[in-house]
C-alpha cells in the first residue's frame, strides 16, 4: 500500500499555490512534510484526499496503490477516505461537530465503512476511545466536544481517523494547536499507534525537532515547491537548502532528545 | 437551565411592561384634545367634558395607566370608543382569520426558503446557484402589497383559480372556502418573507460549508455533499431558529397590509381601521396584544434554542 | 512631519496619516465598484437621486393633470408608461414619486443615525447602570416592528410622511445602536486606544481616530439597509393611508390608487411596484457590497485554506 505523489499542483484562482510537488511514501514508512506556514503543505494533504476548499483545483498525479486519486469522483474518494487513508487535522477545537457526542462521531466512521448498527458502533467507539487512552471511555463517548480538553479532543479526532484501521495516516500539524505539555503525549500516542499497526504516516509540521521524533524521511517545502528531500538525519546534520537551515534554527529542540526516531 | 428560564421570563415581563408604558404614553399624551376630536367641531364644552369623564381623562396619568393594566389582568382590554364593543371579543373573533393566515404564511416561508437556500449555497458559483441567490434578493426587495396585487392579477383575474378578496361569511364552518380565501394571501406573505429567510439560510449554509467539522466528516468517508447535509445543516437549522422570531414579526406586519389588500376581516385590517378612526382605547389594546405576541415568540425561540444547543445547556 | 527616514542619504518624508486615510477611502470605493452588487447599488441610487432632482424641475407631463379622454393608455408615445384610470401620465407620477422616496430614505437615515449614535454612545460611554439599562431598553425596543411604531404615532397625530420618517428612524436607529454598540465598546477597551491615550492625544481625538475606521463600515452598511427598509415602509404605510398625503405623489400611494383598476388595467400597477423593488434591491445590494468591501478580514487577501465564509447578515425586517 503505497502513496506516490507526482508533480502535484494546486491552483486557487490564478495563483498556483502548490507547484509540482513529488514524493513517495512506501508501505510502512514515515515521511514528514515540513515547511513554514503558507508553504503549501496542508494543501498538499487536502489535495490527496479531494478535500480542497471550493475554488481550489488540483492537478498532477497521486497514485494510491496504483489508483489515480486526482480527478477521481468524490463518491469513490469517499470510500477511500477513512477506510484506507485517514487524516487528523490541526485544530481540535473546530474539527469536531459541536452538537454531536464523541461516541457518535467516532462511531460514524465504522458505520460508514463497515455497516455496523448503532449499538455495535457505540461499543466500537468505546473500544477506540480506550485505544487512544481517553479517560473513562464508557462515559466519555456520551460527552460533547466542548466538555473535553484540547488534548482529549485531539485524541478523539485520532480515534475517528483510525477507527477503520486505514493503511495510511496523514497528520496535519496535529500538535501545533495544543499545549506544549500535551504535545509530547499526543506525539507518543501517534507513534505507538502507527508502529503497532504498521501504518504509513505522512506527518506535516513546521518544526524540524518534532519531525525528528516521528519521521524517517523529510520533504522540505517552500512556496509550494520541494526544495529538499532527504532522510531526517541528513536534514538535521547536513541540510543542503537554506530553507532547511532556517527551519533547523527555529526548531524547538529543548523538549526533545536529539537524533532520529528509533 | 431553570435560572436561564427565569431570567428570560423576567426580561419578558419587563419588556411587556415597558411596551405597555410606551404604548400608553404615546396614545395618551397628545398635542390636541382627544375628547374634542371625538366630539367633533360643533360640540359644546359640556359634551366634551362628558366625554372626558367617560374616558377617565381627568384622572392623573399614572392612575389611568394602572386602571388600564388592572383591566388587562381581568381580561378586559378596553372597549371601542365608537361602538363600545369589547376589544377582547373583537380580537378573539378576528383572530380566526389572522392566526391561520400567520401559520400558513410561516409554513410556506419555511418550506420555500430552506431547500432553496441550501441549494443556492451548495451550487454557489454555478449558474443555478447564482440565479437562485439573485432571485431571492429580488423577491426580498418586493413590497408585500405589490406582490399580492400581482398574485391577484395572475391567479384571480387571469386564471380565476382563487378568490381575489374576502373571507366567507360562514367563517371556518366552511373550511374549504375559508382555506381558499387565505391561500393567496398566505402565499404572498410566505414567499416574500421566505425570500428574506432564504438569504439567511444561504449565508448560514455557506458558513457551514467552511466549517472544519464538515471537512472532518468528509475525511471519515462521507461524500462532501453528505457531510454538508448531515453535519452542516443541523447547525444551520439552529441558526435559523434564532431568526425565526424576526420572521414572525415580519409576518405580522405583512398580515396587516395583506389583510387590507385582500379585504380579510382580520386583526390587521381592524387595526388599520381603528387607527384611521383614532379609536384610541381599541388601538391601545390591539397594539399591546401584538407587541406582547412578538415578545412572547422571542422568549419561546430563545428557550428552544437554548434547549437544542448542547453547548448552552450547561452554561449558566 | 512625523518622523523622517533617511534612505541613501536623502531625507524621505514619512507618509502622514491624512494622505494614508484618503488613499484608504478610495480603495474601498474602488473595491465597491468592482463588485457587481456594488455597481448595481450605486447605479440605482444615482438614478433615483437624479430622477428626484430632475423631477423637481421637469416631468414629461404634469403628474396631477387629469385627462379622462386618454385614460388607460398603453405604454407608448407620448405616454411612455401609459396612463392611469384618470388619464394621469404614469411616468411623470413615478418621477414625482421618487422625490418622496428620496426624502423618506434620507430623512429616516438622518434620524436613525442620530438616534443610533446617541443610544450607542450612551450604551458604551456612561456609567455602568446607565449602560445596562440602555442595553435592556434597546433589546426591548427591537421587538417593535417599524409598522407598529408608525401606527402608534399615526393613531395620535394622523398619518404623514413625517410619521414614516420618524418611525423608520426610531426603528432602525435602535437597530444601528444595537449593532454599533459592541463595536464601540470593543474599540474603547482595545489596546491601541489605551496606547493612544498614553501617547498624549486628547480623548476625543483619540476616540475619533480609532473609532471611525472600525465603526464606520458597520454603520454605513446598516444605514444602507435601513434606507431600503424606509422605502418599503413608505410604500406600505402610504398604501394603508398613514404615509404620504393624497396631495403628495408617492409610489406607495400610487399602488393604492391603481389597485382599483386591477381588473381593468392590471399593467398599470406594474410600474410603481417595479420602481420600489429596484430601489430597495439597489439599496440592499449596496449594503451587501459595502459590507464585503469594508470587511477588514477580507482586505488581508484570501486565505486559501479558508474561503471567505458568507457572514450571517442581519435580516432586515419587512415593513410592507
């Protein structure tokens, strides 16, 4: 199960905001997309799944197991989303529907792809909630998003994304909006879930230090173009591009142990 | 929740109080002498004085006010200056025309605006979406009276399907005829109000489209349209409820004019006649009932909104 | 000269605030014009105002002139829009009526502004108890539809254009107050106002400089919508007999007068109705366009991840 992105472009009106991005995510690997804000990394992720906002058009090629995702009708893409490719977004506060319980929202994934009944979905939701280490899963599934803390909401979002055991997870700056103290927990959670299942991971961030903990390869983006692509250890020790060097300078190195992921 | 209800209730009562004072003051504090107006130009001072006595105009204002309010608690909204008939009984009688008219108009407005509003938002940027949006804008700019006239021309004069005027003498004892005579008026109000509501539904839907949780729902495996409908729309519905209060006020106002156009013996037309005739006690009572109604609807809508939105249920 | 910078040895004058303000004003006018809604609105307003001015001095026929022999004429020559049941030229009547429309719109706009600003100021600048009571008062007054206010006044003083103007003025003034008060408070408590005070500007100057760009856009948008309501109100109230007196030509009155001929000559009612609809549409769209043009978040350029969301507009209440 591999992802191959070739010359991906995203146009918003006249502007080309993603300009010929290419990278590969072989089965089981962990690739990071890194760049400053506005470099087009989030749009790349959205383009892969056909979730671009109205008015944005994607071009180029995205092959998922030899299936072309660019131009695929939404109905087909929907079967892939959640089931084969999951995505977690940056802002847990707004990513969850405020007027539905957590349980129903987690359960919705399995009901769509596995056809479970309401009761079965609820049980499954409890199981998934416990898998992401949400406290008191039986009770928490009946809660609403506003009753959870930021970290808990992000855990719920991860549960929603992974409920159907997708083969690839895209994580779009999943810890950026969280408290510094929670960031480490969430990262560890993601890492353990990804390793346990042998999932591939595309991790998007602007922080090279975070990337070093979780990815093996890094793709550096600037202004919608790839400026450098190399193993993370190389990016950290011998960055070729000035962009990468800038990112290295900005990295929050204090919290993390140096070196790459195990 | 209880606390919220009580606060809202207190505000409602305060509102009713203020409304009653305002109505009372405006109608009693005159530059001219109302008794003289009623008596006419050729009246004698004694006649005018007699009228003043009858109306209780010689008492101090606060006392007059309290008498009026006291009467209201007894169910007596005053009586007509000209005919002496009780305001309450007249209101009750005319309500049989205006209340069904209001309900029909509101139903038509909702049925008309929500599907079209959502559709025009989802098809935004495409031909039919823009057409719907422009159409709604144009309809919302139409004066209700004129819309009524155009409908009469088409449906009553040219096609002859529906009556152009009037309400059957038998009233609701002849439900079919009564319904038919209210249909065109309700359609008029409903479509014009609906156009206004539709603009709102459209914005609310467009806002829902941009919401992150709709995107998350699509990311889980729903098609984008399904995500919008299942996750976005209920939130739209919530916002629509908020505006419903405004809609009701608009419908009441529309009814006043439309009843005049279609010669329907309802509260609106009665109000117009009474204002023209300067039958102040009657106008006082009628206005109080109307504003009270709007305030009560606002109160109910607030509560419903509060109950439905889980975010607000715990907040004090 | 507020600070000179030196570039490559030559003194460069820092742009002073005034010319920057002037440039800002032109940009939003230009942006307004670039929107189709803005263009339409501005054109409609211009046409109606121009007609009103022209009508003061000239109309094709005397609108009051009755000519039974040429009644119910179909549109053509010399009566471009035809004549009514008594032979009056409809086009002239419409032109004359536009004067009333403009008068009502502008008049109620002025009153709404005064009342709105006064209430908003009271609600933001004064002692706490006064602020709270004003807030409650405003919320209650909102419940009074304009038509109801108009009927209240008419019952006492009889109907007239002044009644229309005052009713819309009060009704919409309260609305304006409700909308601008939070903006006012926000600005008053904002950091840059406090900073301004620290740098020694007098409080009035300070307020004005920071208030205007923030409050003005909201205000102008409301005013535009308010004038649309005024036109509709005039139509409805004149139709009911509480607005323009029979001696003044008015579109609403025209509707009432032509109603009786509906079965004979339905087309005649078309014209005043279209006139009202276009004017209201123009003002509504102008308000919408003004909102888009002056929205500070949009002026920062479009964020590709978050397309501009249709803001929830205030739904202007219908009067007639």
